[in-house]
C-alpha cells in the first residue's frame, strides 16, 4: 500500500488537508504488454550480459556499478560531493512531497500543461471530504506544484487534473524548450541528432494496437 | 535533428526537420577542492563470481543448507573476489546473450509474448522490429481530424513532443501556414502514418510507437509547430476506476 499524498486546499480559514491514495498507471495496466524472449538453438531461454573490453569477461545483471573518481583517479564517496547545476551554482536537495502537505494555490493553463513532457501519471483515490476540490478539477481546473517522489535535486512539475470521466490524476512532467522560429532560423537537417521521443479508419485513437 | 515528411491541408507534402525539446538537468559533482568528479563504470562481479555461479559451486546439492555452505565459503576464502577483474573499469563493452550455462549464445531466436493486462498470454510470435515510418516516400497525411485543445488536454498522457521546423524558405511558408491554421482553429490535428494515416508514428527502427497530435502557435512572423506524442490514455485501470467511483459516490451521498 503506497503512502497517501496530502493536498492542502481551500482559502485561508477554510483550508483543509486532503489525503489521496495514488496508483501509477502505465501501458501494462491498460493494454497489456509484450515480453521479449530470446532462446538459443536448443530452445533454452537466454539472458543478457555485458562482454567487457578484454573480450572474455562476462558481467550479468547487477554485476556493474557507477563510481565517481577525482582527477587523480581516487574513489570519491558521493555523500562528500557538492552537486552543481548548469549555471555553476550549488543545488540543494528538495524534500519528498510525501513529507508535508502540498499547497494548491497555483493554477496552470492548458498551454502550460501541454508545454511539458509527462513522464508519469497516477490515478488518485480521493478522500470523502474532497467534493469541492473534485468539482474544481472536473470544471477544468489544473493545479500545479513542484513534486519529488523521494526527494532529490531535480523535482518534477506536478499537475493535479481530472480526466473527462471526472477521475482525478496526478501528472508528473518536465518542462520543454519550445521556441518560436522565424524565417532566418533555418534548421540544419544534417545536424547529428537521433530523434526518438522517446489500422483503424475510425475517429477513436486505438492505443491497444501499439 | 530528425526529419519528417508532412502533408498540409492542401495535400502538399514536404520533408521538414524535427527538433528535440526535452530538457535534462546536467549535474556536475565537485569534490572538497572544487574539482569536478568523473563517473566511471566498474565491474562489481563477473558472471562466474556472482551469486548464481557461487551457489552452484559451493552450495551444490546441499538443498536448504546451500546458502549456509556458500556463506561459510565466502567467509573462509573470498571466492567472490577476482583480483584481476573485480573493480576493473569497464569500457568498450558489448551487449551479448548468454545461455543457461553462462556461455555466449550466438544463434538466437527472439520471440514476442503478448500478454493481457492480467499477465495471461494472448499470443506468441517471432519478434519483428518495426521500421520508422515518419520519413518515408508516403508522407504523413493531413487527417483533417481536429480535436479542440479544451477537449484533448486531459484525454491523453503526452509523454513526448518534437518541434517541427523549416529547412529552407519554402518550408518556412509551408509550416507557418500550417501553424497559423491550427492556431486559428484552437485545435490539435491527429497525425498518423501509412497510406490511410491511421498507423502510430515510429521514429526509429524498433522504437516506441506513438500517436501524434500537431499543435500550431504563431507570434508575429515566427511560429511554433509542436508534434505532441502520446501512447497512453488518461484513464484509470478498471479496478482503480471502480474504487475511485465507489468512494466518490459515498462522498456525494454523505449529507
């Protein structure tokens, strides 16, 4: 059973803390999934491994690790290091969003939501005392707030929304760098970048077909 | 920079470019002397020294006592450590398949096992990687299926997006007009691949399949044409939907 996520909703004086249960949704749960099985010539199941640069050492799952070294090649304990952002300023760790209620005071527009890549979606189980908040969400309100599941250096942007059926969801996303381009800014199609964003005639989109 | 073959509402097509728009926080770690730390991948244990191999070697047929025997061996002789390889830096590695005997398997067959949401097997078929279908001689059609922004934003999980950009003056006019048309209609256009425009978009061989939705914005002479990509609807699995519905119904019936 996952921990409840608490939202602080309402105007001063009448604000209440609302505890929502949450469950992650993904393609496996909605449409099923495809397992890939690799077998050798005798029909025995094979597993993946890494072949090291020496051409003979095989390393299985969990057999390798990342380590940090200083310029002299000495091992560094990560706890002793300072994280630095792109601007060269030290980054501070944000607490887990489960540690304290999340204040719902900022709303987002549809365009703002569409400017984010949504990396995770959770269906929320509302408490009994949330009809006011649910009514707002069902009316099209989008609340936004910083969100970090376990705490960390790079919080996500959280969106509290309701789908067309009125079921509340928590969406976690990252902002994108969309830019308006003018005639002078001609793209170079030869620039080296592999783009991976990661039959039905009807109007409905069939997601199970994928 | 990728490319995409796109058709406009007049049925004219052109190959244009796509640009990634995702952002990732690029962290650096500094040591006590403000020197940047470098990340390396190291070998913790080769396959012939990991738990499975050592259990077979020291536990053997001991049954329930196998782990105890292995523990004794670990204390007595450090068999898990290979002084030559444990802790070695890993570079120029290659991903391989190994058989149950932990030997490299060279002639392998790959199967896809299609499962239902409950895990039951629906189909078993030879694996076939799908080719990219966004930059082919068959352009992505202007489907004409427009969905108002206000109706679509909470129907799908838009997991990724690409910005479609021009590669010359002609394609600037082509894309600007497309963006303006979509902006005026305040709608997203459903974009699909294949002759009927109904197939999901695949950007590289074996890559993830997405449904595409094109959005246009303009500002003066500049434009922003966004291809939103989704492979998940914003809906609850059956069980969760029931649970949420029950609680909600109870809340509504409460005086």
